[in-house]
C-alpha cells in the first residue's frame, strides 16, 4: 500500500520558492488503479515525480507498505517496487530494446515474453528487439518502449505520467487493455496514471482531481467521473470507441452514479 501523508513540495528560490503540491494526503491500496487528473499546471506530474523519488517533498511523508521512503532515491525505490514511466522518455545509446526489457524485468526474457510486452504497446517485436534505444527512435516509439519496460518490471506500484502522449489511436486501445491486464495479473500491484483521457479515466477504480496543487475531489470512478464529463479537464474519447468496452465503461460509471 502506498501512502502520502500531508505532502507538500516547494521549488527553491530567493523569494521562498513556489508551492506546487500542497498538503496532499492520499492512500493507494494494493491492487487498485488510480487516475490522477485535473487542470494543466495543477501539480499532477510533480506528484508523480515525488512518489517515484525524482523530487523530495518539502514536508510530509511517503510510505510504501508502512516503510518511510520519503528520502529514498529513485534507485532505492525501484528496488523496493516503485516503477515510473517518464512523460518524456530518455535514450540509452548502445543498449538494445531487448536488453532494456531484460533489465527492467530483472531476468533474461525469452523472445516471446519480450514480444508480448512490446505488442501490449502496439509495437511489432521483430522490428524493435535488436534496435538501440537511441536517436533513431521517435519520441512516440521511445514512449511505448518505456511503458513496455514498466509492464515488464511488474512493480508493486507502477506510475505512468500521461502514457497517451505519442500513442496513436489504435495503439492506445492496446495500451488500455494492457493496463487492465496488468491490474489482473500483477498480484497486489497498484497502478497510478496521470491523465486527462476519458478512456483512461473510465478504467479507474478511483479518480483523484488535483487543482492548484491540492486534492479538489477524490472518490470512486462512479462518483467522480460523471461530474468531469464535458469539462475542460477531460479529453473526450474518440467516437469510434462508442459501443466498445472502453466507451461502455464511461457510460456505466454515469449510470452507477445516477442510481447511487
């Protein structure tokens, strides 16, 4: 279980800095998929970086299964079971995609296993396994490969910062299905996704709305999602998904709220 207790983050500055995250308390139980959404500039990506260990809170605590990891490095957190997919992935010159997937999983992967991880993000394995993770790959390709490494790691807590960026429509459908599979297959694993996308919000167990660095609303999908539909916060789903499982999820959430 991941716990944030009164977490605040301020940037450094001669004027005392700027507060980006303010007094956030949040619990993510094991096995849950939580989507953090809200207006641009509301502190969502910073919150993800705080959980991952890229930034350190100015005050407050972060606990994983009761252990205080507030001051643990990103490497130590990865060892303890925190995985993170950057909004802007990094390149690794000289390292093959197959090598990166094996490092992420912590063991040698078979070609079939590597293929499964890449297929989940819409990439054909035979075109990528032997390629270097370098400048020859586009930003969208790098984003998909990084998401595949988080899938391969099967972390206790997996954090995805706007995973839809650089993903085409049909690969996005694969990505959502991969999140659902990950939730079912990673025993006790929880998933945190930073996103505005309606189709991602529709598969959440819980939605957290972050505004001006603070939690404006939090609750079950059925309680929160209907109130967000049609607002500037949510990017609407493609009409082509109407009638599909993804489109049905949002409609189901609205119906659940109407009968609550």
